[in-house]
């Protein structure tokens, strides 16, 4: 029990360390990524007004039909493409990338590369 509590503390410290320097504004909102073992989620957030401008996840019905499993790189690429398209529909072209407590590696990097390829700038 004590071990799991320390792991959660470490994750929170990493998340706050990354977010200390990243703020989403109306001109350049924050592209936040969260992943679990089974799914991956992405949101475009304006921190000034506290609004989510666009979002996509491996649990969305449209995306779920095109992927076999939500916890792999193929799903991350689909989420990156979908969140970029939805953000562009909301009028957002430039974002700042927020990886949270996760390394820029694997699924997180695949999502970022797909979002860049679909037209988001960061």
C-alpha cells in the first residue's frame, strides 16, 4: 500500500513539473495527453477560460470502429489525427503540447506525430 502511494506521488510530481511551464491560451491552447494501459485520450484546452475546445479518445464510437485495441500505437495515431481535425474545425491551428507525466515516447510520440501530420503546429 505504501509503495503504490509513493508511485502516485511521483506521477503527480512529474505532471506538475511539466505543467509548470505550459499554459494554454485562446491563441495557443494546450494539447493534453493522458494514457492508460487500454486507452489514450487527448484534449485541446484553453486554460484561461477553462474550456475544452476539442477532444478525442479511443473510447469514441467513431474511432473505436476503426481500431482493434485502444492501447497501442495505431490507436494513438488515430486519436492524434482525430483531435487535430476537431481542433481545426474549432478554429485552432497552433497548440502547445502537454505530455503530462508520460515520456515523449511510444504512444505519446505517435499521437503527437499524427497530430502534426494532420495540420496542428507545435
